[in-house]
C-alpha cells in the first residue's frame, strides 16, 4: 500500500506535463512578423530615402513610407525595367496599386511579394514642388 501513492503522483505529474506540452504553442523559430520584411522609407523634397531598396526574390515586403515635409505620393511599376509590356507582374501587391497619396507627417504601407528579380522604378505621384518629376527611386529584387 505504501508504494501506490508515489506511483499515482508520478502518473498525475506525467499527465499534466504531457498536456501542458501539447497546449504550448509550437514554432519558436518562426519570426514574429510572419516573414514580412519591413522597410522604412522617407519621402521628402525631392527624394526617397534610401533608394535603391534591395530585397530578395520571394520576400514578402512591406514598405512603410513616411512623408516628411510635404504631401507626397508613391507609385511603383509592377514590371521590372525592360520587361515586355503584358508580361506577368514581377511584384505581386496585396491590394490594387495606383498612386498612394501620403499626407505630410503620415505613413503609408505598401505590401507586395517580390516575385521576379529585376529593377523596379518608383516615383512620387503627387505634385510636391518644382522638382517633383525628379523625385524617384529604385527597388532591386535580387535573385
Ligand atoms: Cu512629388
């Protein structure tokens, strides 16, 4: 009779250990952002800091663009420079892309998957002053 109690305790301890192991969320190795590469970009007269932006092919990218000194805009080609018109988009956007307007002091987020290696041009698409047309940059998707 004396030996039963320790055995019961052992069983109880084993069971609770097993259940807590199962309940614990697994995958400590996955990074907490879910594999999204977040890149901060500053838009100010008349440049995007810091261009060129480099990412790896296959990366899920979030550009967080902050307009510093004025309202600016952001638009990026979904085709790499030199790609034939009508080819499959090299950047796959989470939401439809046209011109994203960013008010002064605000931050806009643009999300896409960098599918195809190449150089993608982006530019300001909200008139912001004399050299607005020169306000552009490049995103380079590396293989
Ligand atoms: Cu502009």
